[in-house]
C-alpha cells in the first residue's frame, strides 16, 4: 500500500516563481516573433524545465516537511527568480547571471536530495552541474559558440537518465540499503500528477494575463470584449482537453504501473510531452498579447502564427501525452492540428477575430467528435482507436515504458 502525500503550499509557491520564467519567455517571444526568437525560447525553457521536473520529483520523494528542507526550497526559488530575471538577456549580457543562477538551482537540488539518498545523488548531480556550467559559459560568448554550449547543456541533461539507469543496472546503492533503481521508480502517483496539473493551470493563467496586457489602456469596446471572450474560449477548450478526463486517467495509469517503470513513464509524459504543451500555451499567449487590440485588422505573420502555432504545439504535446499513457482516442486531437495551423491564413487575410473564432470552432469540433466516440463506447460499441477503459492502467502503461529506451 503506497503512502501518498498531496502538494504542499510551499511547492505551489515554488511553482509560482518558476512560472515567472514562462512569463518572461512569453515576453521574449512576443518581442521577437521569428524562428530565431522561437528557437531561443525553446532552448531556455527546455533547460529550465528539466530542473523544474527534478524539483517536482524531489519533493515527491523528499517532501518539504522540515525547516531545513523548506529553507533550501526557498533558496532554490530565489535562484530560479534570478534565472527568470535574466531570461530577456540570456543570450546577451545576462547570460552569465542566468547560468550561475541555474547552477545554484542544481546545487540546492543535490543538497536536498542527499538528505534522503546520500552520495548516490552524484549520478545525476554531476551531469546536471556540467549542464549548468555549460549554460554559464555560453554567457561569455556570442553566436555559434554560445549556441554550441547551450546544445552541450542539453546533451548533459539528456544523458542524465541514461547515466542513472546505468548506475541502477550496476547495482549502485544509496544510503540505508536503497538502490538507485528504487529512487528512479518510486514516484507517488497522486502527488506527481497533481503537481504537474497545478503547474499547467498556473501557466494557463498566462493566457488570461496576456489578454489584459494586450488590451492595456485601450477603451473596452464591444470588439475588444468579444475578442477577449474568444481568447478565453480557446484557453478554456485547451483546459478541457487535459483536466476534464486526462488528469484522472493519468493518475490511474501511474498508480497501476510497477514502481520500477514509473520514472521512464514520468520522463516521457511529464517532460518530453509537457514541453510542447507548456510552450504552446506560452506561444498562444504571446500571439494574444500582440493581436488582442487589433482583432479587426489583418494580422502580421508573427502574431497569426503564434496563435495557430501555439495551439497546434499544445495539441501535439497532448497527443504525445495520451500516446505515452495509453489514453484513447487520440485521432480527433491529432487531426485538429492541420486546421488549427490553417487558421493563421484567416488571421492574415481576414483578421484576428476570425482566426480566434476558427480556433474555437476547430477545438470544439474535436472535443465534440471525441465525446460522441465515448458515447458510443459507453453504450457498448468500441470504436476503432479507443482502448477499453480498464486495460489502460496496465497495458497502456506498459506500452508507454517499453517502447524505447
């Protein structure tokens, strides 16, 4: 019988500080709606989200229920705040500050983890530290050299799970007789799923804030109020796609997955699949910020593609999330990606209001088709592509963790 704990208010406080980095990334993207800007946002967020995930896993294993742990978490929040403040200049004058703040995030994580698992933290602390030092070194250079060091940081990150699994296979032991394999697999399902769900809902708040920032001091006309409603409706449909059914089913899958397989499942579902979901919301928010005051006009390519690309990115991540966890059906959401991208043409030719309307209609059509599919399933008919409800927790989870290394 697993002993579960829920997400603490300190963890939620930590998430609020981390989400400020996403706010900064939204600002960075809205100021540079180009492929270069999008690439930089992707690099920065991928690096930062790796350590956010490390802290989510940490507090799942080592809850902040003691004063010393709480103080270390608060210090880590301060380090994340330094990173967030340096985001706008991470590829310029603020690069070194960003890297050193990130290095402090890594060190504090390792110190916290060592309280429960001793010297075994070195198997992931060292590559994480090398990743942080690569980011700090990138701040000393410009152009290809800086990008190369950022790429090296990602290599160290992606190597960390491989090194940890290698240590587990070699029988590396932690303190108190706990093996590395136990550490990699002992994820509490309820806490882990709840923690990431709370992060996602906070990030959804960015799209609401973007509406307010985009409107600014403009008079609240019927057109702006209607545009704000449409932007909120897009966010609401994206919220529906995850929280109405998938969050509960994800917890069920994790709870019914053997503990030694949960780490790999978590990595795929809540890191690789969540990156496009979170960045998709940030991209959509940047598009809203740039377009909400000009919805009656033809949009420039940047805001139009930010709106469409952000939603499409979220859908792609959501489809990957469902595939990893064996949640069906996925075809309706996958098929929606193409018409979502096509709404960019409506924004550029007809106006932003038409694009937002198109996004709402496409997303509602996808949800309606999915609901009808589930209606047929509940009446005894199992449509193609819909997995039976009960096997998802076992067979689906197994498929999610054995498909690749």
